[in-house]
């Protein structure tokens, strides 16, 4: 991959790294390469209006129709791309990143994230346009070759238009509600504490849970464009814990900024991450004879306790590289119907084509209700190894694999852990960070070893 696309679309600080010029050309590329009708959604960042306008203008400049869905979760755009029979979807969002960041994510006509091949085609289009006049440091690392393709823009009556999809959120909520009610499940009698993180799920999650019969106590539904993900949502669970304690809720639900992921909380305060959600939902599917190929897909970041739980249940675990796109590729290749990352991205192919925080929460709650067990006991199915994750700020994350000093300390720590834990060190795909994860039977030891590696990473790559 070149420097334009990261692990999840194009991302950077809005108006510095990710400019209106680049957004316009990305929209133009979508209209020219994906097809003539593109649905566009956004989260609540202040820069969302600016970049949405630029992307939509690009689509129209290529002769396409821009369907504007407004503030809406990322998975809803994937769903609408299919149901509205669009050629593609675009989401203006930087997911869990801070408010000053923004991003542009793409879906194809089936609601899947783009393949490497199609991302390269879009990069080549933008690079061609850059050679035609756009100058910006964000383009410096693009493909060094000049594409041979020639793109002629439409004029006159062939220029595209935009129109609003006024019921976009309604359609998505109805889809979630239908998926649960068809199982004969009602959330009546359940009290849900909900933190939408000043983000894109403001209009969807509370309404959906209430229409399914739940009592909902919700926080952070307002937004000013500069508070998304700030000390709230799925990456900062303290406000949700306080809300659960205050209200006595039965379960807590927290989304990130674009609601493609979810983290849950049990009444005793325990975090229910993607590993536990995947285990509970996989066991529920197996019980109902709906687990395709008796297999779940996770990543190398999953906890060893999750792997042990699945092995004990007779369920096969396939592990991929970090990133929900790799989980998606494995599921598509082999016909599996459930996969998840520890961070809370869960893909349920029976219901959507990408990670869907609201659908994941709803399906987990349905499995919880069906089990008849107290939630605290239900999640005991996974006995997790202590895991420490450090996010180390660096200036040159691209040099991680080439550093002999870093590789030596990683090898040394792996030898110390032997079969009693594991090490994972990787560069973030979206931020200037190196992530160091240590898993061991003892948390103090895991912290010590993580700090050892983190110190070398910081000294070597800063």
C-alpha cells in the first residue's frame, strides 16, 4: 500500500493532512471508478460538513449522484449501499480518533470495504489529478509511477447532482429491529446504560433499543463537533461505569465515534470486549446450529483465554492479521459467518457486510436473553489472560521492522515468556504510534515486559 490509504481508509488531521482538495479527488475517483450513485454519510466532527461537501462535489464532478445520508453510523452506510442499490458508499469519519482528525472510508456495491486493488486504482486517480495541479505533502508518498489511464470529466447535462436521504437512519434502525424481532426476542424488562460518545450513533442506538422494549439511560447524545470520543465512548468507559452505578442498569453499551464497534459492560463493572462478545455469540449460534463451518475468525490480538474457551466448546478459531478488513477477507474466502476483533469490531455476515456496533450489541443481548443466565456468569466462558497494551508515540513507525535493536528485545521477551504468554508489536495503521501488547499469566510481569519493549521502541523510533 502507498501513503494515501491506511488500514481503514484515508485518514489524517482535517484541513492539514486531509484537505478539501484530496477529499474532492477521492469523491471524483469514487464516481469515476466505482459507479454513478454513491451514498455518503458522516460522523459528528466539525470538519465533517466541509469534507462531506468536498467528497459530494467530487462525485458530482465525475457525473455521479451523491446521496447524502447525513450523520449516521458507518455500518448504516454499508447497509444502505446495498439496499439502495448504489455503486458504492463513502463515510466521512475518523472512527475512534480525536476530533481534529477525520477520514474517508469506502464501500463497494456489496457494502464491503475496498480491496487493495481498488484502493490502488483510487490512489492512481488521485495521483494523476495531483500531477495536474494539486500540490500537498500528503501526496508525496503516493505511487511513483504515472498511470496511463485518462479520465475525461462530464460537462453540461452529464454533470451529477445531489439529494438527501431523509429516512436513512430510519431504514437502518428498522433493519436492526427486524433482525431481533424475527428471533422472537424482546428487550422488555431490560435496562440498558448507553454512551454514544457524542458520535454518529446519536440518532440510532437509543431509539432502536427502546423500540425493542428496553429502558435506556443514555449519555453524550449532544455534540459540538469537537467533543466526539473525548473522554467518553468505547475507548473511555469511565462515564458509562458511573452511569451504570447510578441507574442500576443490567448492561452497558458504548460506541466509538462512527459506531462500527461496541464495548459492553457487565453490572459488576467487567468489560465485555470483542473476544467475549465473539465467544458468547458463537456459542449461541452453535447451539442454534447456525455457526457456519463451526468456525470463528479473530486476529492475532485475541486473548489466549478466548482461544481456550472456543477449543473447549469444539469451535475452531482462525486468526488473521490485525484489522477487520483481514477478518472480512477470511470470512468471504471460506464462508464463515462471524468474526471479531478484541477492540469491538464484530462482523455478522447474516446481517451486515462490515463491523456494526449496534447490530453486535443487539445480537449479544439477544444471546444473553436466550441463555437465561445472569450476565456476570455468561461472560465467565472466557477466562482471560492478563494483557497489557502500550501505545508508544513515535516519529518513524515505518522503520519498526528494520530495527535490529527492537527485534532483539522482542525476541528476548518471547523467550522469557515461552508458552506462558505472547508478544505482539505493530505499527498503528491510523496514528503515529507503535502498539506493544504483552499477554502473560501475571499482569505485573506483562507490564514490566511491555515497558521494556516500549522503552526501546520510543528511543529507537522517536
